[in-house]
C-alpha cells in the first residue's frame, strides 16, 4: 500500500530531495569502506532530476497557456502579467511546500527528543 | 544424488525425472524455506499461486496452505497440488490469524508469506534469498504489480505500484528502511519472526505492524526490485472499498501503536510523518480546499491542481513501464491513477476521522478481492 496520495503533497518533495541526495550518501558510504551501488544511486537521482524537469515543464506550460488566454478566452492580465503571475504562483508553491516539509521534519525531531527525554 | 551448500544455503538436489530411463535428471535446488499461504475461499486463485511456487528456480522445502475453514474446495485443491493443508478448528478471522496458525509448524531457517491470490516470477524466491547473506536482515520483499490490468481500479493500482516500487520504495531501500515488507509476498528469517511474535492481529495491516516492529528490535529489512510478484487487485469498487478500508485504517492504527518506537528509527520516522501528513492534510486540500477555492474565486482553472503533477508522476512510471515493455499500457492507465488517488484520499480521511477523532477503531478483516 502507499499511504497518503502518491505524487502529490510533501511526500513527493521529500522523496525528490532524498533521491537527489543519494550520490552524496554514496560518497559517505564509500568513505566508510562500504560497497556502493553507484549505478542504482545515480539512476534514482536521474529519475528525481527527470521529475524536477517534469514539474518545471508543467509550470512553464501552464504559464504559457494562461498567458495566451486559457480556454480560448483572451487573458485579462496580458501575456507578460500572466507569466509573472505563474512564476509567482510557482515560487509561492515551492516556498510553502519546502516550509511545510521542513516544519514536519523539525516536529519529528522535536517529538523524538521529547520521547527520549521522557523515557 | 548430490548436495552442496551455497552462501545462501541453497541445496542442489537432483530430482528424478518422471521417466528416469529416458530423460536426464533435472537438477532442482532446494532452499530451507517454508511457504505459508493463508487461504479463505481461494480455490479459484490458489492453483495459480501454488503452480508459481512449484515453478521457482529454487524450491522451498515445505509448502503449507492454511485453509481457514473455507466453504469452497480450497483445501482439496491445495491437497491435490501436493501442499500440506492445515485447517484451524474455527475461522481465525484474519490473514495474520491463519499465518500464525501455521508458524509453529515451520522448521526451516526461512519462512515466506504469500497471499493465495498472488503468483511469483520464476526467480522471485531466489532473488529474495540473496538479501539474507547479511545476517542482520530479517525480512525481504520485492516489486508488486497487478496480475490483471483491465478495469479502472486495476489500471489505477498498476500505475500506483509502478510509481511506488520504481521510485519511493527504491529510495527507502537506499536509506535502509523500506516502509513495508509487503504482506502479499515477503521472506522472513524464521528466528526473527518468532522473536517478535510473528504476525499480529492488533491492527488491520499486519505487514506494516511486523515491519515496524522488526525495525524497532534492530533488524534489517530489504527491498529487492527484481523479485516480482503479481497479486490479483480489486477489479470493482465493491472489493476496492474493502481493501482501501483495511489499508487506511491499518495505517492509522499502526501510527497510533508504533509512533514512539518509530521516532527512534532514522528515516522511517520522517517517511511515516510525511505519509501521515499527506494522508491527512494533503487529502483535505485535495478534496475540500481546492474545489472550495475554485468555487469561491469562480475560477475553474484552479482544478488543474488535480493533474498538475502528471509529468512528475509519468517520469518514474514510464521508466518502470519501458523496462517491462509496457509503456502503452502505462500511458493508457495514467488517468485511472488520478481517479484512484482521489478515492484513496477519501478513505484515508475517513479512517483518520474514525480512528483519531471519533475513537472508533475498525477491526473487521474484510477480504479485498
């Protein structure tokens, strides 16, 4: 089973960041003298890069579509303003998602410390 | 007859062919593995499951089918195929109950749990055994893909699994913590299984319960993507509803049960927290906030939020599908994934509301196919 809604939410971002960090993790393992499945690590990192590209492409396409007047109607903002709005929306989404993920992960660490202290 | 011991303790034994005078002896490799197949009214699917076990490149030493007081001829089918059939005095009420009925009979180093509706790729068992060269590993699981991909729900599940097993689960394994060793097909070190008390009936997701218990006791779990199994997934909403109800309640029950212990396991704590957040908050945004915002602002384009991540979903799904030569099937199935995802969100919200807010724990085990 997959808990949550796969693809959407902060889960997508969480796995994206962790997949991109895999080669760095490989370096750390190598330094400890462990065998590292480099091919697999880079494959997952490349997949994450592909997902990032997909997200960027979707945002870019959406901006272009809205700017040209979505659904055939002329854009009330004009092309330049619509592109600016799309960029702003994209940036805001990224900031909110990253902020939420950071807050959730920080809460987990705090909860861990509290549980450990109460034991 | 020859016998040797490989690093994974696979015994090579020459099995006499059906006509020894005319045919060369076929070399069969046996592993110290007992297969447990819990079954309740599974006569239609059990035959394929047992056949796929018999076709393994490495043969298990014992095959046990727990006929959980079926009202069909499940037991007779299993017996006719050479399985050891156990029948509890009364229906155990759950898959975990049936598995626990068989566990005391296991005398081998490893135990494999397979659902009665699941078939295995011919090398699945051999590939899972490779993980146990590491003595810290107590459980190993593989890739799960629906056997039938025809209905809306099967197609949705096909894409969901491709996404999860191609991307999420591989990342989890690289961090040493696959979230769940799938209940439909997992291999366990029998001693570790006994040490943690086997499969518990305290939640509706016994596989998640067992996996998280193993982590808390210091055991390792591995995911081996090349070991593939094929369960029958719900083909209609009637069965899907049962399965999603069981999974969503099981997830919430496990979070409630294990949260203190899970907090001490690196990566697992973050993965569970993120899953819980998505199951609750992202589901709420998906089902309530987005349509409310579209109505309030009178802007239907906001509903594009439901499919804005299509390209992000497509990348891992196509990567997995291309390797299997199933790109067309995956592309055709993508719309169904977005329908299933919405339904998933409804079930997770309902489960969280019942379990966490109303304090109504759902305990009835309903078969999902």
